[in-house]
C-alpha cells in the first residue's frame, strides 16, 4: 500500500492515542474482584514506576524508604511524603503505603534511653502521613533485623541455577547472643513493644492512618537469645487483642506464615473475616521452621489458587504484592525480573479465581 503525505501527517496523532487505547486493565471489568495489585518498591524513580505500570499495576507499596528523610531529622514531614506521592501521581500510580524505617526506632527495640525521643519522632511521621493523605504505614518490631548467616540464612541453587535463599536453624541454634543486643526474654520484648506501640497507634487513630505490622522473619520464637514477638499467628492474635484499634492490623506475609506451624488458608480466613489483613505479601516457600527454602511463587508448598480464592472469599480488596524472589540470570539487586514473573503469576491467579 502506497504511503501518502496525509497518512504520514496522521501517524503521530494515532501514536499519541495508542497509550490511551491500551491503558484499560482487563481485570478492571464491571463487577470483578480486583485487589490492589502492586509491588514492594526499593525506590520511586520514574523508570521503576514505569516498570510497575507496564506490569499492569496501579498502586505503589514503597518499602525502601530510608532516604525519604533527606534532612536527617529522624522523622517525615508531610512535604517528605508528598514528594514521593508526586512521583507516583506523575506515573499514573496511587501511593498506598510506605514502610517506617526500622532504624528510626532502634533504641525502642533495644529498650534503651532515647526511645522516648524516637517514639515522638515516629508519632510525627504518622501524623504527617495523615496530613499528606497517605492511607497506610507498615512497621516491624524485632531488634535482630538481619538477613544473612547471622540468623541462619544461606544461599543455594534452584531450578536452572537460580539463587535461592534457605534458612536452617541448626546453623545458629548454638550461637552466642548478639553482642549489640544481648538476651531478651519474651516478657521484656512484649513490654518494649507495648511501650512503643501504644502511643504510635494512638497517633494513627488521630491521623486516620492504618498501621500494618509485619511478622518476624524468620519466624522463630527465639533467635540467639532474642525473643521474636511475631513468630506464629497466635502472636498476632495477642497483638490485636492488646491493641484493639481499627487502625491496627497486620501484613499477611504469606511466605512467613507458610514457614510457621500454621494452616495458611485458615489463617487467611480468620484474619480476613476480622478485616485485620491490611496488606498481603505472596511468595513460594518449601518447608517450615526450623528449615525451609524460599522458592519461585509457582513451586511452593501452598496451593496459590486456593490461597487467592480464600482472599476473595473474605472480601479482601487491599494491596497484594509479590515478595522475596529467587535471583535470576542478569537480574538486578532488587530482583525486578523475578518480581515481574511473580506479578504476572499473581495477575493470572486473580483472573482465574474471579472467572472460574
């Protein structure tokens, strides 16, 4: 077919219309069950946000937040959060949640002088989130926040030579206490948690912000003499009883729950019916404490179709993200290629569960 001058002139207009034509999410049809598909992001640079949008996501869970406080104040202002929201807005994405950096309340976890100042700063961060209209903040509470051989992790090969992370409690069960932490009993850890959480949850209620607590990972009751407060679903039940606030809920990290001695599907139904699941992390795991391996999302012990069906049954419509992923050939340090695989799998799960 001969190309005319008129066709050449019209070509840019057709190209400009193309993004709009292909912007409709096929999952977002009328009456469909559609949780907020997203990803834990290490940064909110334009290229990262474009990658997320290209994968069909419309929501952002910002986890790598250590650099948000550019002035090193020890807390966030509304302006700090709005700067992050602006990046997301410009990419056509909605900022749903940010992680409170665990290092900003180190003394509170250790039960040492200076924790009151830290608590005040975390409260300021929570109030700033409300001012900036950020719906949710995620938090964690265990002082031995390590991800290497110090807490029993090691690297092994998976399918095709993919780099898997394994955990074996035998590697650390006879190790001495951490010099920087010492021995911390269950009672002492819960006393520290209670001292910290009560004023912070009070600030969340005032600000209208939800707080989502992540389970301890690896989920052992004791790590080298340090009690881990969220090592079993029953510990989350205790947490929710002690802090019966509508603004306090949990991150249902399905990988971590899989690693516990628990029935994952029943726990989804239990916490989901209570409307206490604020955020879902999905990853594949083989085995349980004291020994397990983090595998690809399609080869773990839990049937992911049944799990996704359980989330639908309880009416969960909050954010769902993938989680730790095996290292793929040529991937970057954040595992964007592996996460792309996981997110594609999750989208297919949602569509299958909603149509079958």
